[in-house]
C-alpha cells in the first residue's frame, strides 16, 4: 500500500458503475468551479499577451488528472474534463470550453492509454502533465503565433506551460491521496498503486 508507480493495479477490471461515473464527473465539475474565476481573470489579465494563459494549463489538466488519480480507471479523465467543460461554459469562452476540455481530457489520457492504464502514481501524473504541456506548446505555435516571438519570450511561454502542467500533475496527486484517505474512490486494493 505504498506510493510506488511500479506496482500494478490489482483491482479487477469491471464495467463502469454509476458511482464511478458520478465521482469522476463530480471531481471534474469541482475543478470547473475553480476554473470559472480563473477564466475571467485570464480574459482580463492575458488580453495584451494571450500566450500567458498557458501558465494556467496545469489547473485545466487537473479536471482530468484528479479523477484518473482517484478512481484509477481509463476514461475517467475524459469524464472529469467534460464535466469541467460543462461548468466552465458560463465563462466568456462559452461552449468552446466544452470542446477544449474534452480535448484536454483525451490528451491527458494518452500516456495512461500507452501504459494500458496500469500506473496512476505521481510519476505517471507528472508524465501526463508534461505531455499535455508539450502538446500545448506545439498547439500554441499556431494559436499564439509563437514563431514570431522573441526567442527568450518563446522559451518562457513553453517553459511556463510545461512547468504549469507538471505542477497540475503533482497537485492532482496530492488531492487524490487526500481523497482516497477520506474513502473517496476506494482506498483498499486500489491504494496499492498510488
């Protein structure tokens, strides 16, 4: 019952229960509630320099990473991200948030999918966060016209996205540990793969 990434999940694979889906959606929606004021702040603060929004990508990733870390089931990250997208539709970005969050959920699940959903520990959450940060930086090349930025500013933007996404992974891990200790998501057999 340690916190090792090397331990495989021992819980048997079962179909999704209503409880699993509801917990994933509730966790994602909770992150969405936090993201709404962040979105309003970004719309104001990042208006002169939109690329600064990338420094908050770690928060966005948590909508998928927290459900994955708590429930240790494939697909729960997408469910959480979509739930956060529904909540954040009240922001100025509107329905576009639903699509963006669904995309984030899919991207965040990629490293878990590659490992066939065997590991859900801190290292895996950090890897998933960094993958999201790297992919976000690549997407930002087009979104924010990064090639026309000064090299130092370009480096700062991409580094900020990577660090933010990795921090989101670490924070998700801490939140998941606390939630599992409280009995949310099951702290028994699944706890071996923290």
